[in-house]
C-alpha cells in the first residue's frame, strides 16, 4: 500500500537570509556613528539630561529616566498603567500623568496617586560614564 502521505514543511529559510546588514567595510575614516537604532545598547540619554530628584520623559521611546538620588538612575515605562497615556511630567518626586492625574514614584514606579492601580514597569538601563543606555 502506498497511501502514505507525508507533509514536509520546509519553512522558507531563504526568507530569513535576506536580513543581512553588510556594513562591514573597515573604512577607518573616523566616521560619526551616532545613528544607532533604538534597541539594546542604544544610547538613551546623557546623565546630565536627567535632573537629580527628578526625571526626563523620552516620549518617542516611551521611557522615563529618573535620578532619585545623585548618581542613581532608574527607568520606567512612560505608558501610564491607567489608560495608556504617555506620562507628561516629572516633579516633586513623582512621574505625573496629565490624562487623569495619576502619579508614580520616581524611585520604584509605585502608584502615589490614582486612578492608576498598577506601578509603572521598570525598564533596564545601564550607565557608562555619562551615557545612559538600554540594557
Ligand atoms: Fe494616566 Fe489615566 S491614563 S491617569
């Protein structure tokens, strides 16, 4: 009997190979490489952009970086956990959302004032010298 039917799915490996970014020429021309994509390792801010006891909101990256104490940096999602607005300002130790007035701690993202009920999720960052990067 040869009613054997075999379905072999060879997923197109050719498609995955199209993602080569071949910029490997060691030109050594002292180029300025400041166009890193927004991904792990990309510079987010300079430490001088973030005030001590306050923070800075990077709306386009949906992240807020704070400095609760001198030299101690934290980062949180800038998307309010109440209804999804991007938080609007940082002051008096809190990250504030103008949509309905929620406030979150700059230290750990905890809710300081509602209507939000969940904290802002932390984002991982690393600080090297005066550069703050996504971890
Ligand atoms: Fe931020 Fe409502 S969306 S308080």
